């Protein structure tokens, strides 16, 4: 009740203020270019993930412009670097919404950054695309979420691993929201498949020494290790695991490794070999769209030191899907665009077929399981049209279009 | 020697500027710029807290963010549970003050000094940071507020008129209220520094042994100064929480503590205006750098810091002051007038 | 039984680890009262030296034991000449300047080498203790820590350079009056401290991901070890590392890494309250 009234209040008062002060800018923007905001960390702790996303984002815009722009206008990128800092995220989001008056924003990497900027875009009615794999549960009519969630990836990975290796699982996860929720999903899927999670351990994001854990895992002797470790400090685990000679003893699967497109390069081939992961995109996907896409990327960024990964490819998807909807709806207004987007249209993209689920505004997409070999992921299995069943449990935007929340899916 | 506050023209100038900004800005500027300046106002309060204990109490805290974060989290948890923001704002002052007093007691009665003091404050902030980062699981909630670990607490209520939780402040009003906070804190600190208490704390800063030989209880004094600084940082934290509508462990991070150090350092230790100016300048710069695509913004910021330390070791305000004073003396000399010894000394 | 041995080994490794991390910083802080906030980035530079040079075909061990200390040592001398020497006696300014340096280094390395460089694999593989596998590399770390402390001790105790260094440390003015060029001593000290840090970073490279921002994770631990240890380089570092390393590793085995870290910090806090000048400020006062 109070939240509603507050939002409404803010909404009316700020909209009024923005309208009186900024009307000339709006008028100019409409005759001039279509503005698209990009918020990815280009420096600081997350830059290894943010830089590729931003490059692919710019390439997508270039491609759209080369095809004649949108609605007869050129598409212009408005790019800020939040420097891996949540306060700057909130700053730049406000700046994009109020000052630059962008038509849509792509960006946000961690869930923390998304939860910082999502309410801002919601408040100022700036259409928002979040393109990263995450723990699921966002329910906001103003946001389109294209990345995979645990119900799409973990649900496939666990049975795959249990079939191959056995029923005793040891979970190690990053000590924050994503890690905790993923660990809960792992437990659920393991138990559903008749197995047992013998231990779940959480690690602060800055822990780099895993000696004691490796000993503990050996003591527990699981059939395989499921890792939801995140970030470069945690890469130490895979390295120390290999150093202890454990690679040949207990297999490792991961829900995150390779998500940013640089982990598999930082680890040497011997350290990474045999690690299995599941995402909505791998470079190896065999379809003509993907081949053409990778060729263009290689042309555009010949010196790139990253591998195309889910979150970068999905950033491209975000731009392409949005542009397609703009062409079809003939406007950049959010509501007509949403109508087109949720009409069940299937998009043919490098990752395969992608549809948008009207209930959650998340992607229904193909999901792949792949094994790392010599720094390259080789696809082992694919699962077409996987729906985000986790978010569907808590979110129904058709019923409650006013929802504006990140639900924690309780298991 | 400090002049009585009421006879210092600089004091009136500052208050006048503050009042002018407070009342004119919301009329003149657009919404985005107002929100922007609000940020500087909030962080200026934080800068003042360190500027006070360092410049006027000689206490160097490397972990000032501990109080900032404590205030922010106190406010967030209390306001989410109470649905009102008035009492949480008071709590955000009281709890960090008490914590500051306790930590101050622990340190000053343990005779910790200089670097060791810095490291203890740093360690305390680090412990906070570690523990608050560890609160991601659902079991860590206080009342209806989930602490959220690394992701922090979202949806913190906006400030409202005391007693009427439905009368939320719009960004313009929030700016004015915060500006009011800043002015009140500035004025209060000026008077505190000029009071007997303030003079004693300055004498302790200058020479601890002599002060204690003169019969002042050095340790008690330091504890009080430290606690006041903690309380002010706590208020700043609460303002930050309600301004951003979210709070995360970054508010307790080493980076946040270090930022405050740099602001005070860049602006000038031993002044109150200096930390404010340092804060505004460097925050503005950080923001501008993020909009430039060419260079790595972290590298530029680092280079600027190094240059600042090497070229302006005293800070902007004292350097400007002595330049102005030097110019004034030269000008007087050119006028052919005798310079009174008093002017030179001041 | 096997488990006990493995746990004990891990504890020793944790202690050795802290010794390696902190020694370079301890030398610089203990002798010059300069806080090098870019310490973590010096470690990072050591790591990068190993990764880049092995990428160009240099033998891993040569890169770790020879190249990294030399590169970072030279870099340290440059930093001392350009920045630090202007800041002697200004402990705080040196902190801020080196903090700026740390950001500059993070940004600079990102611009030059990019964000992702393939690391080096941990050499030597694993060995078994009963039912457990442990990396042989752990012994390299322990051995390196012991050798490092012995070397510092021998240099300080038996060489002329060590004598000069100790004299400068105890009373710089008197040493200057006796004709010791303290400026050169400081420069050499900073260079050697940096070289040791580079060495530690090189040993670290095969254990974690080598990225520009990796230094941040180590700076707090290094500092706390040095400050808790107090003024003496060897005894201070060793006693603080032993105490903090075993407490935190013990807690990690018992509960998990969060409380392990928190225990380390809490132990440091209590220690500083009891011994405000660090361990060697009260106990082992006359030691090196």
C-alpha cells in the first residue's frame, strides 16, 4: 500500500518536473536519433565480463544502422561505465532515464546491479533488457529478461551428471544471493533424481585459497562436485583442484564457469579439461546464423581476447529482438512493443530459437550442456525450448501486470 | 588560533552559500541535476565526519566507512520494519555514536596510536564487510528486512515528513532537507570546534603529552570526538540509504573508507570546507570518467590522486588560502603600506 | 590420522603463505615507515611477469624465481625514485600516493594486457597422504617461506649491508651523521622489498587466476600481518603469520572460510589491543 502510493507520488511529481524541464530535449530526440543505453562495467572488478558485452552491444547497433536504422532514424548508443560500482549504476541509470531520455536500456551484470537499476527504470518508464544468466525470480513488466535461469540450466546439468558419474554430490558455491539460490536448486534437483547432496559450502567472493575445502571434499568422497563459484578469485579452486591431482579422481561440473567468456582462457587446458557446464549459448552451436554472427564478430574485433559466451550473445539478442519489435510496432513506446514481444513470435538467433514467455517476460530458449576441452566447450547435449519454470512459479505478469519485484523462489 | 565563529566572515559566507544553494537550486535546475547534487550533499556529510575527527581531533580513521555503513544498515532495517523514517534517522545517529564510543574506549584506553589506530579501524570495517557480505541466506533477516549479503537491501523507504509516513519527499524536497542537514552539521561543528571542548581537542592533536600534563583527560576527549565523528558518518549513511533506496556492503568497503580519506586529504586537513570541496570535485570527476569510453577510468583516477599528493600535499583549501594571503600581502606591499605583524601571522 | 596430517599441513601452508605475502611489505614498513598501498598490485605484477614470460616460452621456474623478483624489484626502484622519495616522513601521504599508484597499475595493466591472460598451471602435480591427495606445490610454498626468512636474517645479521640497514632502521639521523647515505639505503630497501613481493606474486600465480584486480584480495591480510607483527621484520612477520595463519586456517576447517577470515581479523584486533605496538613491540623486542 505504502509502496504503491510512494511510487505513484514520485512518479507523478518527477514526471511533471521532467516534462516541464526537458520537453525541448524530447522533441529533438524524436526527430533525430533513437537512443539506446548500454550499462556494462568497462573497468573495475567486472570488466572482463562487461567489455565483451559492450563490444557486442555496439556491433549490434552498427548492424542495425547498416540495415537502415529503425523507423527511418539512426540508432545511437549511449554508453556509460559504472566501474563495477553499484552507486554509479544508480547514477547513470537515472541519467539515462531523465537526462538522455533513452528509448531502451541493455545492461546490468550482477543481480545486485540489476536490482539497483531495475526500480529506477521502472519508476521512469524506461524499457529495460537484462541479458545475463541469473538466479531467476524477476517479475517486472518493464523488464525483458533473456538470460538463462537455474530451471533451464541446473535442471539439465544435474541429471546429466548423475547419470554419468553417480548420485553423491558435493556443492561449493559463492556466498551471495546467486550462490545460495543456485545451491538450493541443486539440492532440489539432486533429490528429485534420487541422489544426495552430502555437503554444501559457501565461499566469500574474495576467497582464493581452497586447500582446506579440497581436503574436505576428498574426505567426503562424492561422485562429483557441483561448483557455483563466481569470479576470478574463485578460479583458484579449479587450479588448486588440478594441482592436488584431483582431476582424474572426482569430476567437476559448474553453473558459472565460462559465463563471462574469459574463465576458460585464464585456466590452462589441463586445468579446465573435463569440466562440464550448461548455458544457453556456446560458440560451437552449429547453425548458419551463429556462423555468420561469429564471422562478423571476428571481423569487427579481430584482437579480442575473449570467447563469445552466453551473456554477450544474449546482449546481441536483446538488441536484435528489440529492434525487430520496433520495426513491427512502428514505435519505440513500451506497451505496443510488449504486445509484439509477448505475441509468441520465435526469433532465429545465433543461440537457436528464442521466444518470450508472456507470463514472466523471460526467454524460452534452447539450452546446451558442454564439456571443456583445450579451452573450448564442446556441446554434448541440447534441450530445445526450455521454459523458465522457476520464475513461472512465482510470476504471472498477465495476471498482475503491476508486479515490480525480484521474488526469492523458496524451495 | 581559531577566531570566535561569530566574528569570522568566512563562516557567514559559507552559510549564505549553503542557504542560497538550498533554496535556489530546486527552482533553477532540472530534476536530474538536483538528484546529482543531492549525492554530493550526502557524501559531504560523510567527508565532514572524517574531516572533523582527523583535522580537529588528530584521529586518523582508515575505517570511517564502518560508521557510514552501520548508519545505513541501521536506517534500512529500522525503516523497513517501522514503515516510518523519523525514528530510524535518529537511530542511525545514536547507534553509530554508541559504537564509536565503544570502539574509541577499546582503542584509546588501550593506548593505540597513529598507524596502529588506523589499522584497527580498518580491521573493524573489514570485519563488518566480511560479515555483512555473508548474510545472503534467508536466515539473516531482522524483522521483515532481509540483509541480503553482497546484493544488499533494496526498496528502502524514501524520507517523509515526520509523523506522516504517506507524505514522501520528492527529490527537490529531499535535496533541501539534506542540504539543511549539511548546514546544521557544519554550523554545529564550527561551534563545537570553537568551544572549550574543541580547543582542548585541538591541543591534544598538537601535543598529546602536554595536554595531559595540563590536566586534560586525553583519552576521554578522544573517545568523545571519535564517537561524534561516528554519529555524523552514521547520519550520512542513513541519508545515502534513503537517497539511493538501496544499500549494499560497498558502503562498508575499504574503498568507501579510502574515498573519505582522499576527499579530506585533497580538500585540506584541518578545515571543514576542504573535505566538502574535495568530495564534490573527486566525485564529479569519477562520474565524468565513466562517460568517457577511451581510457580506463580507474587508471586516470589513480594518476590524479598521485599528482594531487605530490603537487598539493596540503590540500586545495589551505593551498588556496595561503596563495590568496600571499597575493594579499604582495598587493598591500605594492600599495606601499606597512604590513602589520598580525596579518602575516594570520 | 591422515586427515590430521592434511589439516596440519594446510595450517603450515597458510602460515607460509602469510609470511610470503607480508615479508616485502614488512621490510618496507619496518625500515622506512612507508605504507605501500600498492602492495597487492606489486604481487599482481609478479604474477603477470610469470604468466607473460612463460607464455613466451621461458621456463616456469626461471620466471618465478629469477624474472619476477627482478622485474618487480626494478619497478620498485623506479617507483621509489619517482614518487616515494618525495614522501619520506609523511606516512599518510605515502599511503594516498601509493593508493593512487595501485589504481593506476590496475588500469594500466588492463589497458596493456587486457583482462584475461591464460595463467600457468600449478607445477609438480599432487601426491597422496593416505587417502588424501595434496599438491606438491604446497611444499614449495613452505620451503620458499623458510628460505626467504633465513635469507633476510642472514643478510641483516652477517653482511655489511645488513648492518647499515639495521643502523638506518634504528636511527636514521645518527646513521646519516656517520656518513651512511640513507637515501640510497632507502632506495635499495624499497627495491628489495618490491622484489620479495614480486617473488611472492610469482609463487601465487599458479594458484589463482591472474587478473589485474587480483591484488585487492591480498592487501588487507598482508597489512594486518605486518602491523600485528610489529617493528621487527623477521620475528614480527613470523610470529604474526604463525598466530593468524593457524587461527584462521583452524577456523576454516572447523566452520568454513567466512569465519576463518573473521577469526583472523578478530585475533588481530585483540592482539593489537593487548600489544598496541604489535607483537614485537612487547615480546622479542631485541630481535631482528
